[in-house]
C-alpha cells in the first residue's frame, strides 16, 4: 500500500514537472510578454511566463518601406520613397494589441497601418507646396512633428525615417528642376567667389593700411631719434665752444696779466721767450749783431713800444748816474 502511495506521489510530481516544463517558458531579454488582467493589457516582468496565458512579442524594430505617388501644387506628380522603422510603444501597448490583435504579428500589422498613415502625411505635405519647394528635410520634419499620433493610434514609436528619393513624375519637369538647381548653385558659387575676392581685397587693403601706418610710425620714430641725436651733437658742440671760449678768456687774462707785469718791470723783457730766441739766434752766427729797427710810426701808440722806451730811459739814467 505504501509503495502504491509513493508511486502515485511520484507520478503526480512528475506530471506537475511536465506541466511546468510544457507550460512555462523563459523570457528572453528582447521579448515583451503581455497578459490580460481585468480587461487590460499589461507586461509580465518575471523571468518565467505561462505560454498559453501570455503573448510574447519581439522588442526589435520593424522596417517600413514606402513608395508614394503624391501630387504637388499645380497638379504635378511627385514620386517619393521612404524608409523607416517602428517599435512597440510600451506606454501604449494596449492600442498595439487592439490594432494588431492577440498575435505575434501584431507589430507587423501595426507597421502596415503606420505605413498607410505615412502615405497620407506625405501626400498632405506635397499638396501644400510647389514642386520646387519640396525637400527631403522638410518632409521628414513635417512627419516628425506628427509622430505622436502613431503612438496614440497604433501603439508604436517611429524610430527612424529617411527619404530615399523625391523626384517629379514627369522627366521634363525633373530636367527643368535640375537645370534650375544647377543655375542656382552656379549663381551661388559665383556670389561666394565674388565675396571671397571682396574679402581678399578688404584684407589686402587693411594689411596695406596697417603696414603704411607702421612705416609712418617707424619714420616718426627715426625722425625723433635723429632729432635727439642732433640735439645731443649741438649740445656737445655748444659745450666744446663754451670750453674753448673759457680757455681763450683765461689765456687772454693770463697774457694781459703778463703784459701788466712787463709794463711795470721793463727789465723783464729780456727774460721773455722772444728775447731768448733772439739771443739764441745771435749766438749761432759769428760776428752777428742783433739789430732791431723800429720806426717812430711803429712805436707810436704801441704798448710794446712804450715798454721798450721806458726800459731804454731807465737804462740811460742808470748809466749817467754811474
């Protein structure tokens, strides 16, 4: 009996284990596991989930490729190609299930609805502008401004969006637009070249002006240095002249004092350098006599003549007294 009970217990445990293995799955990191509770869709956060009571959805993005034949202002056709991707919006996952159903293909169905809405937005953008005013950047900005409606209506987020091509349906119009764009680019290039030449001319003019100003400043400095040098030279010359005048005045004062002494003492004339030179000259000649011939005109009014005359008078007086 105990063996039978043990076998039953083992069988029950085995059935439970098999049921758990069969029913429960391990949630992968890139997987969203949904379940319904009280009529609302929620996310399971545990590591294990029951597969018959849950909806696993891949968290990866779903690509979108779209080719739109739109009409610009003036009823001109435009062919536009878009590529992008969408991913489940976690904050509005209930709209995703409502639109795509309780199925693993819910994201793909939501992406199809998103592509349909994108088609409408592209046509709206094209109808509002002329064909030459259409641009890829403008279209992407227009759609991004309205990207919140994808979350609200389809439960997905617009992860990326790009315009592959945007061309007029009519080839002649496309050629005309290309020519206009080429002409615009050439004109813009010419303007840029002219601006570059003007900028270069302004830069050269400014550089020349600065160089001229620097040269002028340098010349002024040179002139100032020359002026200072001339002033120094003039000061030195003036000082030399004053020194020379001072020496001449001293020499004249000395000679005047010497003449005053000779005037008061005529006998000292024989001691003067002139008399000594006359004596030396007379000694150098045999039987030579020194003859001084002075006329009354030479002696008249001459201080030297007066000195000689006084000396002679004193000599004669001394001879007569002797």
